[in-house]
C-alpha cells in the first residue's frame, strides 16, 4: 500500500480546504491572509528561519497584506515558556492586526494560540494564563463574553507536534519545570499551512523528535481508542507508524532527502489528526515533567515502550497491529503467536530497537541531567487535577491514588531500562 498517498487522503478527508500542505505550497500564504484583512502580525524566528520568514513576508506583500507594527515579532523559545506567551500577547494588543501569521514549530504555534486567547479575554476575564489551562475554558469564556479570537494562519516549518492542526496549546512554567495544557477547539488555527520542503533546513534532531512524536500521538490514541473511534485510530496509526518506521532512518543517513522529509511531515500531521479524535495519556503526561532535560517527542519516545507494558492487559489488539508494523520494517520479530505481557514486552523491545536505529535515547538514564527529582516531579504532576485528563485517557484509567502503586515502578523501569520492574494494570 502507498502510505504517502493514503496519508494525503486521510488528511484531506479530515481538514478539507482549511489545510494547505505538500511540496512547494508556501506561496499560498499571501492569498490566505488577504481573506482576513490588510494587516497581519507575523511571528517568527529571524535567525535560522529568516529565509522562510522573508519568503512569507514577500508573499504577504504581493497579496496586499502589510506587516502589523512594521516588524516581525520574535517567536517563542522551546516548550512555549509562559513569559513568551505574555510577550506575544503584548504584540497582539499593541499592533492590532487583522490576523496572525505564525511561522515555526509546535512551541511557536502553541504560544500564539495561548497569546491570542489572553489578548482577547485578558481584560474581560483574567490576564492570568493559569485560568485557561484545562479543557474548554477558552470556549466558555468566549461564549460568556461574546468575544472572538483573531484568525490564525499557522505556517508549520517542523515535522513535529501537529500544533498547526490541533486544539492543544502546551505552555511551560520554566521555574517549576512543568508543562500544562490548554485543550480547546477554539484555539485550533483558522488555517494550517505546511510546505514539507521547509523542513530540509531544520536540524535532523528536530525532525527525529517529530518522528517520535508522530508515533507517540498515534500510538497513544490508538491504545486508548473507544469502540466508535477504534477503526479510524487504527487506520491513522498504521499509516503514520509505517511512514516513520520506513523513512526516519533514511533521514538520519540523508537529511536532505525530500521524499523522506515529506513522509515524516505527513506522519506528524497524522499525529495531529489522531489527537483530535482521541487523547494521549501516560507518555505525554510524563514528558511534561522532563521539559528541562529533553525535547517533547523524544521524551514520549522514551516512555511509550514502558507504558505499553503497563497497559498490556487492555491493549492486546493494538499491540498486535503495532508489533506487526515494526516487524515488517525489521524491528523485532513477528508477534502473531504472542499474547499477554510477553506480547507487550516484544513490542516494547521493537520500539526501543527502532529508537536505537535513529540514535535516540531509550531510557531516562540516557538523558544528561536526569535525576530523582524528575521522578518525584512526574509523580506529583500525575496527581495534579489540571492534568487529570491524561490519567483518564489511559487504556486502563488511573486515579491519583494509583499513581504511587503503578507509575513509580514504571518510572524506575524507564530510568534503568529494566522492563521487568513494571506492574501491569
């Protein structure tokens, strides 16, 4: 089966005309922005991303759209620190644009989503970002105040989180070293645009992080899928994981391979699709407590094999599917005759073998700066009511009272790489 063609079809069926993607499509940003008015606030990195930002500005000008504030607003640092959200809010309030064009990866897009909400609601509800964490708080506030967010055109430049397509905004408190979430359809970008050619200029480490995030999104949603979403989650996961398993190693060996860049871009987009039909769970929850030592997708890539063993009793069907994909591409052995925890361990080992093939870390002890403090932070975060959705999204829903019993041994296992430490739920 042509998995790339399958990916384009899946994404078209989902997003229709609100998503422009492929090779050589960056020039469409001008006409898209012109539909919303004559002044656009452009948010972008202007060092390594300057060639792309300059092209976007030229396309906007050609379509009769000028820069609000006559400047490009600096984007957010990795993991969307809260101070960058407040800074971008001030740019929105001072420049009063007709729309926002954000150019970058997940952190920049997430920061703009949150800043847009703050700029719209800060004077009417509260200017404190903490109020909006959780599910549908922004929508509720918009309804109560009769307000509307500014249109956002999210120009993705990195095969990563799918932020240009989704309802999630991850914001980090750098002092606490903890990431929290806005989950709300109101913050989905009005239009997403992803020219996969732009990722050729990205460091290979960023692309590999995105490839691991694509697996994490589709695997976690598939594992937690309910009956009504199971078949769609399976189709998305099969396609995305196949693309990553086939093409990630190609990119490690040849970072300028455009077909492989396109494949990984499509896989991460499918990851975005997955998290709009279902929720991520354990690996994502733990990743939020590792923001000071490792990038998000890699954190999830480390954790998911261990969570697969934790969930093993509840995800036998899913493990058969995923194990077969990895075996097809040379990671692990066929899993057709395996059952129970033995199946889960085999799939976990295949996922670990894949990560090793792309030179990604496979246990927490591989990470520079990892310490006991990270385990305690992760355990405390799992008990935080604002992150409770991740516990409930688990294939075997966990309560805060279960965290010490099941999650602590899992974290010890992920630290050492010893799968035998995990207590299956």
